[in-house]
């Protein structure tokens, strides 16, 4: 299980999950009408898709992966800080009924969404500070 908590694995698994979440969002499966406790809007779909592609490219694109590998830990720390911000910010703006309540881009509509961001932040920090990269050779 310790291999799961490495910056490389965080980018790999997290990138795949984000890309999948973006695709599922475009398919309209998680809509407000279907799931009042958690749904995905167009701003979230774009963010999830782009971040997923970037994370996977950082790990799997030849040349890019070797150039970025020394920076995986700082990248994962940055992702953790961003996820922590959105997790906390979502609770601050909870109950905003104006629509797009996160800088006019996406909804942080429910405690489930905010808790998910906090879990991602915890996973990122665990991967960055407790994980040990092993040689892929």
C-alpha cells in the first residue's frame, strides 16, 4: 500500500480519476436533477478533464515525464493546496444559491463535494510527505 502514496502514483491514479470524472460529467450522468447531493457542472468538467490530461501527460509522455519527474513532489503539494483551498472554500460559500459560486466558474454545491476535495488534499499531502519514490529501472 505504501506504493500508492507516492507523488508519481498520485499523479497517475489521480489523473486517471480526474479524466474519467470529466468524461462522466460530459455524459450528464451526475446532474443536479439526478443527484441533489453531488453533481458536476460544465466548469468542473473542463477543470477535471484538463487536470487529468496534464497529470497523466506528466507521468506518461516521453521526455515530459523525465523533465518533470524531479518536480512531482512540488506539483503534488500544489495540487494538495488547491484541493484544500476548494474544500474549505466550499464550506465558506455553502448555501450560495446564485449558481456558479466559485469565482463564477463552478459550483461547490454540497458537503459531499467539499469533503471529496479535502480527501484529495489529504491524499496529496500523504503522497508528497510520506511517500517514497522507488526507481522504475
